[in-house]
C-alpha cells in the first residue's frame, strides 16, 4: 500500500479489515486515494500568478480536466479523499468502537478545505 497521510491510511486500514463483500472492495478500489495537483489563480495588489496545490484525492471523484485553472484556492471544488462515496461505505461501521466521527459523510471536504455539504 502506498504511503499517505495518517488519516488516509487509518481509514483504508479500517475498511480493508472490515469489508468482506467483493463489490464493496471493488467500490473502494474505484475510489482509491491518489496524489493530485490543482492549479488556481492568485491575484491582487498589482500581481497575478498561477499557483498549485497538491492533495490526496479520489481516483473517481477528483478528476480534473487538463489545463483547468480554478479562479482561486477557495474555488477548488474537487473532493479530497475520503470522498463522499468512501465515507458512505464506512458509515455502515459507525457503531464500531474504532470508527471515527471525522469519517462521516457530512464532513467531507473539497481540496480547498471547504465542506462539500455546506449548510
């Protein structure tokens, strides 16, 4: 297994030890984490430049078309990993003592750090 941040590795380990249905494992593989780069525009005060941010995203949900330039860092609307489908997969184990509330679908984040399900 590749090395990711601790949060990612903990959730992957949690799911891999609990999922026993082949279709659930295939679903997890389809939404595997990977390192992704997103470019955004930063301007103001007489300067303008393109910057990039690296994040752990989902192979299925975090696809960024080539040459995409987001207007600002806050406008990066690409789901970070764990994406909502992986969080929903983990939710069935919410009663497990090792389940973490930070894995709940309602706290899914975009790569910009904003909540996917803002209220």
